[in-house]
C-alpha cells in the first residue's frame, strides 16, 4: 500500500480472499477420502481468518489512513458475534481515513467453496461514496448474477470492483461486458498464484499439489482495468505478480450513460420489478 500510494494511487484493490489467501486446496482434495486433511487445513484457515468485530483489519485500516487511500480487500471473515465457527468470503471497503465503509459477504459460494464459507446476505450489496467516486463491488461468480449487478447499477456505481479467483478469456469478456452494460469503470483483481508460491510448510503439500509439478501457474491472475464501454486500459496482468496502475476519470460514467442507462432511461420499470433485501441475516437472528 505504501508503494502504490507513493506511485500516486488513491484506490488500492486486492484480490478475492486475499487475507489469508484463496483456499485453492478445495479444488484438489476429495470430500470423503481427504476429510481429515481438509479438516487440518481448515483449522489453520479458521485460526488465521479476520474477525471484524475484534478489529482484525486494524493494520490495514491504519495503513489506509497513513497513506490516505481507499482500500478494497477480500478476506476470510470469521463470524465474531455468534458461534465463531462460520467463515464468510467478504469484500471489505476501507475509507481514506481508515474507517470501514462497507462489508459485503459473498451471496453464494461456488461449488466446493460451500464447504468453506457460509452464504452472505444483502446488507453489503451497496455502493459507497469515496473521494475517487462511487464505489461498489462483487466477488468472483457473483458477477455472473444479473440482479446482483443491477443492485450496484441502481445505486449509481462509477467504479465497479470484481475481486476473483476466476481468470481467462471468458472472465475477461464478462468484465468487458459489465463495463459496457453498466457504463462504469471495472477493476478486475485476480489471484495470481504459482506452484512455487506454495510453502513447504503447507500441510501435506505434496499430497495436495504434487500432481502440479514444481513449476508453472495454478492461477494466471489476469488482473485488468476497463473503462466504461468495455475498452481495456491496463492489463491483463497474466502469469505475473505485480501491480496495475490506471487513471480513472469517473465523469465518463455519467457521460457514457447518455446512450445507455440500464436502470434509468433504458429501463422499463413498468414491465420489470426489482427489490433488494438488505436485512442482516446473522446466525443469531430470530425468524420473522
């Protein structure tokens, strides 16, 4: 963060589940035969997850305030107010003064992710005002959910963040479509991960990742920045660890919506209905 702030950045975006890291092992282990190993790894993950109720992101908040930058970061969030046994895939937005502006929990974990994370709710499905524009985001395959995108469009998103484990041509085409559909800047922050990044201390490393060999990429990353309309202006950062920089003129979002505003003059609210339930669905909530 200090490096990018020194480079002039006012917004810093980290990938999905960046703290303490995406659970890539779930795509390599079997539910039954590998149950014990999965449990061992999950215990370590739980111990290193972020409890927002206990201010687990204090170092990140302090750095944001010190650098005067807005931060979006994916984390494994440990439920800290009830039970303490459930994790959520969360996207946390921190303001340039270090305050937490928003916390969005992934609505639907994908495939084996459902053995890692609980389902989120709509409380964080919103856009926040920041010094660099109206900012909102979704996590990985949430970006394939049309109504989740509409929830952000309806709140006037200007900078749309897509933090993800996904990559490749189809994913990049999706992000370009979102920039064209929503007439917003899209920042796709991917998880670049090489085989050599997996430490020798990882539990049963060879059993989990041995088939991948010692070289090559588990995920190429493919981080990218796209302007309203769909033109790529930075990246994709493919098979490379690094930082993308881009200059965003958020006034372009409004001007681009002159011809297409999918929740405004190009919508038919008399034909289609749309609501968002932003009620908190904590485990301790009483049924209604």
